[in-house]
């Protein structure tokens, strides 16, 4: 019974596995590395250029290989890294005629390379002896850009160089050897009147005299390659302001591959200008930011705080290019911020970032509102100025009128009043003499004092009251004591 159950369980497991494999097939990542041309007749003593290519439908980031060749028939003249998809060489491309080998190993930075004809390296060889000279990979490797370095090499194709006598060599050389096409033969940029347009239209067409192109692949700024038919127009995706590079690979009918690069510039929109906002702002109030940018564009203000706050706020410009953005109260915390603006029009063309502007938000409950600070300072300065002026005027007045005041005090004293202002009278008299001597006193008449009636002091009357005679009782009390 148990034996029968185990067999049934095994059958069920196999059935489930088959269903899973059928419904979810494993898609293997594959890539090929090959040499172009795959075959070529070359006259003895002439040179031939071979190029190593990688073909992959999925991103790869590493390619390496060792090539061998018959040293009696071929010798390497030079090696070139031009137009390579490799960004960093782990092993610089090299060769040895004595060891009869060529080697290379390099890395393509993220996102890696995807496409049918990614040139890795090229070598120039010279023929030495008649016969067939096979160039083969003794080892090769292509790694996927999947974070694990998965080996995805499917095949490694070599090349046969057939060395013949000059008389036996083809009288008509292959198209790739007659004349090398240039970028102007292949790539045509549609004219545009607006350099700020974030897209560009290109025409890829073989206008070379021999019409060698079989197909095109193109890439913008080392992005993923895409195929384009000969004579087909295409429009780039939206691009940011700056210099961009279009890379085009053209494959000839005999397998030769050519790489062309074309650089073009997307100009930015005019840079926005933030013209108005408070330097210090109470975070309990709405914040109003004003500025200027391209008319009928959207402006985004980026706010970055020193304590980590980050936010964006958007507004539009009118026909004059003026924008006003209101940030609601309590949105920004108490902090110091940098404000920058960027404009974008209806085509998605961008400007560069504006010059940063600084903003400090405060809490008016704990900090005196700065909207009255300037007025208070001005009022305090004005009060101090008035006080100083009044003191100076008082001093000048006292100096100028000292003789008159001194005269009146003297009359007051001589009129029989008590001398309450004796010291003041002395000071004023000295001040009066000083001011008159220096010509600072006000001109006045001579101080005239009328004879005062001075009453003679009467002697105090003696008391006529008789002293009481002591009584007998008082005498008695006195004697007792």
C-alpha cells in the first residue's frame, strides 16, 4: 500500500513540475561575441582590420577574450579602442606576435550595453604567407549586467583570412574598403529654428556612393540601442539642456560594421529670477514669492532647509513672464532655507536652476516681529536726536540770558527775601561775566536796582512778667529734698 502511494505521489510531483515548466519557462540570457569580417581574401603583404563585436538582447557589462592566429601567415600591426562600448579596461587590449595571440578585458558602466553590434576592440593585421589564416577565440566571456555577473556567452565566432597572391586578389575590393563612409554620409539632423526644443528629429540614410548599409542601430547618450530602417526618420525622447551624443552603428552587406557619433546641443530656457520675497518671515503668515521667467511657463520653486526640510511649489507665468507663488502659512518650519527656481514650457523644455536666494522663517510669539523693528529703531534715534538738541538749546539759552537772570536774582535777594539762591546767584554772576566777556550774552539794559527799604531790626523786648515768689509749700518740699 505504501509502495503504491509513493508511486502515485511521484507521478503527481512530476505532473506539477511539468505544468510549472510549461507555464513559466525559463528565459535564458544569451550573448554572442564575434569577429568581423568573418572571412576575407587579402593579398599577401597587405593589411586587414578585424573588429570584435558583442551582440546581446539584454544588458551586459563585461566582455573579455583571448584570440590566437597563425604567426607564420599573419602579424599584428596595431590595436585600437576607438568607438568601443567599453568604459573601463581591466586588461588593456594587447597582442604578442611571438606568442601569436591577442587579448582584452573591459567593463561597460551601468546600464551596460544592449544591441546587435557593440564594438569592443579592433586589430590591424598584415599578411605574410599564402594560405588560410584562422583567427579563433581560445577563451571568451560575456557577463550580464544583473548584479550577479551571470555568464551569458552563447557562441564565439572567429574569422578566416585567406592570403592570396596579388593577382588572385579580387579586383573589386569590398565596399567597406573602397571608401570609408563618414557621419555626414549617414546622419542628417532636421533643421530647427528653436535650439531650446527638447527633442530632435534625425534621418538615417545611406548616401554613400556604394550603398553598403544593411541596417542601422542607434543610441542616445549610451542608452539602449534601437533599430532604424535605412531612410527612416526618428525623433529623440525628451532631453535635458546640454550636449548630447547620437551613436549610430551601420552594418554593411558583407558584415563590416561602422560606428558614427553625432553631437548636438539642447539650449536651456532663460534662467528664472526670484525678484521678491521677505528675507525674514513669520511662519504663521502666508509667504509670497515673486519673480520673472519665460512667458506662459510653469515655474517650480524648490525649498531646501538646513535642518532637512525639502519641498517644491509650482506656479505659472503670465504673458509678461511674471509669476507669483504663495506658500500657505505653517507650511515651512522655523529654519533657514535656500530657494531656487526652474521653468518648464508646454514642450517640456527646461531652464537651468536660478541663483539661490536665502529665506529665514521665525516664530513671532518668541521673537519680536521684525515688521516694526526698523520703525522702532528710527523712533529711538529721533528721540535721542531731539533730546540732544534740547540740551544744546537749553545750554545756549542759559549762557545767553545769564546777565538778565543774575540781575533778577539780585533784585530778589535785596527785596528782603531769604537767600535761598545764594550759590545759584554766584554761578550765574560768574557765567554772566564770562558770557559778556566773550560776547555771547544777549544785549540788555544795565541792571538798575532801586534803594530798598531795609527795616532796622528792633531789639527784643524784655519780659515784664514778674517772677513768682516761692510759696511755703514749695520751700518745704525743697528742704525735704
